[in-house]
C-alpha cells in the first residue's frame, strides 16, 4: 500500500511539474495566438502527443492490458470534454489582464473546487487536515483576487482564472470516474474533442493567428504541459483519488510562478508574498493529508489481526 501511494505521489508531482510551464510560456505566445485558439491548439497538441506515448507503450508493455472506455462512462466523458473546452479559455482570458505569476497561484483554488465537488457530489471522504489546507489555499486566492486590497477593486483577470479552476475542479472529478480506463484513450478524447471545440469557437468569434510559426510551438507546449501532464495525472488518480491528487498537484502553481518571475523579471508586491505564504501552508497541509477512509481501513485490518 505504501509503495503504491509513493508511486501515485511521484506521478502527481511529475504531472504538476510538466503543467507548470503552461502559464508563463502561454503568456508569451498570446501575442501571436488569441486565447480561444490557443486553448484549442494546446489540447490538439496533447491529443497528437498520445501517438508518441502509445508507440513507446506498445514497445514496452504487453498488449491490451488497459481497459477501454464504454457507453457507461459517456456522461463523464461528455462532462470532461465540455469542461476542458471552457477551463483553458477562462485561464487564457485571465492571462490577458493579470500577471502570469498571479494566474499560476490562483490556479491553486482548483484544489478547493476539486475537494468540495468530490465530497458533495461524488461522496469522497476528506480529512479535517485537508479541509484546513483548503482553507489556507482559498484565503490565498481571495488575497490575490484583489489588485488593491485598500479599495477592494476586483480583478476581472483573477475572476476568469478562478472560473477556470472551478471548471477543472469538476473536470477532475469526472476524469476520476473513468481513471480506471486507458489513460491514453482519455488524453486522446480530451485533446481531439476539447481542442477542436475550442478552435471552432475561436474561429466563430473572429480570432485569427498573426504568426503561423507559433502554431508548432503551441502544439509542442500542449503535448508537454497538457498531454504528458494529463496522462500522469490520470495514472495518479487511480491510486490517490481526486482530492489527494489535486493536493499534490498544488506544486504546479509554485513552479509556474517561479518561472514567471524569472522570465518576466517582475517583482511582485507585498500581498503576493503574503498570499504565497498562505498558499504554501495550505499546500503543505494538503500534501500531508491522510484520508479518513484509509484510517478506517487500517483500523479494520488491525482489529482483524488482533
């Protein structure tokens, strides 16, 4: 059990690290690719990238060891695709009017959204320690949502990023319901359908790409930050569950914020570091969480041995 948990944690952290490069590099590429088209091409890149993963898996794994998706999972598949269309668009719209560092940290509210939905809708047990971590993460997000705490002027960019996090929170739980199936099939569906939907919406809105050379870069970013990240995330969910995986995934915004500060050479204000402190505390509490059901299971087997 401990070995499986450790393996799941490694997969979740690897997924977080790959996704962390999304915000700062996407902010650079938004100069050439509008937000809705950017979201579409990111997911298309993820879908196309599954071909490479499938090739290497075929050479190293036995054939047919993964379960295929069926009609029973269709409601969760549709929900996953629709939410995956909406979330990146909200995130990229937010990046137009807020800093990449703020967006990276605000994305951590996905932990709270995932945990609350997992509890209220999907009846996943969550420990008091994780709830405490969620509180500090939410507090940090509230601080970052106001550009000037003295005047309480709400940032529209922050609102879009928070909306993206809520969409991803619900999407995480939909994906959790099908995580026992082939992760490559899940990534392929996410990439092709979510990406195509975003591209169609972008074109209907009149968005156009100003530099064709940027498309391969966006596709490559999508393969790394979305495709590989989603693949490892789904594998981690099998072991850890939705709420715990999203808690370990909290490292992604910190890496993204660090990269943003290096790339854009901007020094944030004091509120940023206050929020960062609360975010770190919340993420640490979440990562140390032990689910209540694990405690009950351990107690049950202990009593059986007695």
